[in-house]
C-alpha cells in the first residue's frame, strides 16, 4: 500500500491510483459493490508503520513501532515518543485513515454512489436490475433511487451517508430520491476541485450555506399556490402526479394512473395516512386494467358452507391460535391403554375448541377474521352459526382491515364488552381475473380505498407499486403544503441564477464555493438532458440565457429535445420535495466535507468488557 502521490494528477485520481485498484473514476460505468476505501492499519499493518515512519524520516527503512526512536535516530526524542504513543492509541484491529486520504476516500465513495444512480434520473432515465445472490436469487427491476441504493452492500462510510439521505427522502416525501443523491454527489465533486485549489473545507461549507439560503429563497419567491381554487388545485395535483410518474414504468399510462392517484389522495381529505389506501397486486391483464375500488379487498377465499354475502357486517378481527387448547401431539407424550381413551382425549379437545368458538360467537358477530389458522372443526362450528370465518389473513391485511372497519385486533375473548368490533355495509365475494377475493364495502373509514394493480408479471407489478407509491406520497404532501413549482430543470436553473448573482456580489474565497454550488445545481438539468441523449451543453446554455428574462418558465422538454415552456407542457413539481432535496443534499455534502479522519473500529471483544 505505497502512497507516493503522482505529481500533477487530481487528488481523486491519486487516491484511486494509490490504492492500486482499477477504478479510475472518470464517469464510466461504476462497479455495483464499491471497493473499500484506501485503508491503513494503525498498528498491525506493516504498511501503516512504514508510512508513519516514512513521513517522519523519508530515508529511514521500515521498522517496528517499539523501535521508533531507533528507526528515526535524527528525530528529537519527544517526537519519537509522541509517534509511539499515537501508534499505541488504537487497538490492533482498528483502522485509521487521516487528512487528505480520508477526505479523498469519502469523496470517491460519495461520487461513485451518485454516478451509480445518475443514469436513472429524469423521464428518459434507464432502469436497473438488482439481483440478489441469496436464496431464490430474487430479481428487482427498478428506476427508484431509494430502492436501488437500499439493496447495495456498501463499505464506504461516505457512500453510506448518501444512501441514508435517499432513504430518508423516500420516507419523508416519497419522491426525489435520485435527485438528492445526484445533487449531493455533484456538490462534493465541486468541493473536491476547491479543496485541490487549497480552499479550506470550512470556507467551502460557509459558502455552501450562503448559497443554500439564497437558493431556498429564490424557490420560495417563485412558488405557485392554488389552494383557494379547487379546479386549479386538482389540475396542479394531476400535473405533479404525471411528472412523478413520467420517469417510471407507468409513464405510458401516466394520465390514467395520475387520475387514480389523485382520486385516492383526495378521498383522504387532507390526511397523510396512506395506510388507508391499499394497493393490491394481481398478475394478469395489462397495466391499463388497474382500477380504484372504494372499500377494502382481502385476498382470501370464503370457506365452504359459509355465507357468500353478508349485509351490516359486525366483524371481529383477531390474532389468536385456535388450536391453543389442543394437546400438542409433537410436544407431549400421552400414554393410553385403550382406544376409548384416545376418543376421550379427542372429545375433551373438541369440547375446549367448542368453548372458545362459543366465546367468540358470543360477541354477536357475523364475520370472524383471524390472522392464524382456524382449522376444520371450529370452521364447521362457525358455519353452523352462519358466521363467515376467514383464516390466515396476512398481518398487513388484518391491521388494515381493523383500521378501515374501525375495529381493533383482539386476542382474548373473555370480556366481549372490551372488544371493539369493526363494521361495514356489505361483505361479498368478487372475482379479479381468475381469483376470488373478499370485498368489504361501505366501511366505517369512508375515505379508505383499494387500488387494484394488474400487469403482466410480478416484476412489473412491483415496480408499478413503487411508482404509484411515489405519486401517492408526493400528492399527500402537496395536499398539506399546496405550493408547487415547475419541473424539468426549471427550479434548478432559477436557483442557479440567483446563486450565481450572489457569488458575484460576495467578496473573498467563499465566492468560489457559492459559484460551485450554482454549477452543482445545474448538474440536474444537465443529467436529465444527457440521459435523454440530448446535447446538454447546448441546451443548458440556451436555458441559462432564457432564465435571464423576467418570469421565465423554460425547462427541458425531453420529448422534443429542446427548451420548452414548462407551464404549457404542464410539468410541475411539489415545492416540498424540491426543498427536501436541496436541504438534505447540502447537509450531507457538508457532513462529508467536515471529515478529516476515518477510524474503523472492530467491535469490543468479550475480555475487554470484563
Ligand atoms: N416530462 C418531463 N420533462 C422534463 N423533465 C422531467 C419530466 N418529467 C420529470 N422530469 C424531471 O425529472 C426529474 C425527476 O426524475 P426521477 O423521477 O427519475 O428522479 P427522482 O424523482 O429524483 O427520484 P425517484 O423518482 O427515483 O425517487 C425531476 O427533476 C423532474 O423535473
Ligand atoms: Mg421521481
């Protein structure tokens, strides 16, 4: 692990070469599993010792730490002592990386992650296949930044920070998970150039902070708000949903799905509880056969001999083991000396089951849904009592059923008065494709609905669900914060212009950082254009010129491959998403910039704890 810096090479290139790995980071295809950053062992690695000693005395040969003074006879004794102390500071298996090397390792990792997802950005972005090497070798085809990054096993700590912001973006606002990583990566790419120009990271951070404030204000001034006008607001929501869906698998039918998503979200009447919207995937048919259904659909069959339709249903949702009272055949050994005793045991067991079923029936219900199995005998008893009994409903299924029918999941039945039953108008069996399912309509939580997705295969359905989830999240956020912006690179150009002006007004080295921030912002429209196979340099310069006019609404029209009017094209985005992208990306870049040392610690061993 020699670390002789090649002269006149960029720091980034240097760090990669010094590692000896063939991963020259020049924008080409990136490896999926990031190689670990250049590392040095604090004590156990002979290489590290060699470097430390070399740093003190370039001519002296490598030598063990105990003889540091002997190895560097020219050094003053105090310095030798400090050096030996430093070496003893960390335990054997701890790894330490310092200064320039640590910073470069972080930059390389973060930029590699950003470049990895970069190609998926925008309406013409490509998808990625993620194949697991585990059992089943499951395959996921996706365009969603968070899904891609979540599936990677990464060793680089800075790259992990970017993966994390993408996840947080997904949880908070649902969309923009690629943009946030690309922007953070670009900020670090620019910062790296400034560090190479010997500008201190703290100066860069101060500049970035000023630029962030300016960019945010620029966005705030240009937001549009139609919350007073219901029709216009619905049109905004439709546009936002279509913009979100246009970069996804549903882009062909984006109008249809945008309508579905807007209808579903408007039913919630301002609530952001997306739990009330169930997405049910049923392979078969085409994406266009998907539909919105009011109420709740449970993917289960009605048992034999039980009513196929119930009106004014009183539902008991439970998670209970119906065989608790059964003698566990595998757990206990029962010795009997005659067959009649076996019959007695069976009878006793049946009696216990009957008692439990009677307790449940005593709740005055006509539908019983259990998370666990119900078994034949109790099922017969329920059928005799005219009760619809549904067994083995999945966990999410019963939780959602309890939520939408206004009930609570019960597990004990001794006090019927303390159990909250769910209610709905009609329960009936329906058919979707070839499958029979149970439909609960007129549920207590009137806003609840189900979107039934149809599609050619499980993979298509999974990606359709992720895309629809993005749209639903963004819409529910927009219903709360009704400010909207144009899309297609418009917000980034608006911010870049203001930040550029701020850079010109700011004296001192900070202005370089502010200028760099403006360039990083422009990387988003550049990437959207590049991914669509357009001449990004030409388009961005045209776009910049357009944005110097007052009240400009120009952005990239990827369909015609030119600068287009975002207002006419109806490409809109939510302000909340853009703001989250801006803030998280800057914070993450700042955090990585502050690093000057990476210490990798092994978990404490048992003997240390004692
Ligand atoms: N029709 C369009 N023309 C131009 N740009 C568009 C169009 N539709 C969307 N965009 C732009 O594409 C970008 C969003 O791309 P994409 O959805 O691939 O990434 P993301 O939202 O950051 O991440 P993800 O959707 O994976 O969470 C936004 O900047 C948006 O303005
Ligand atoms: Mg998106």
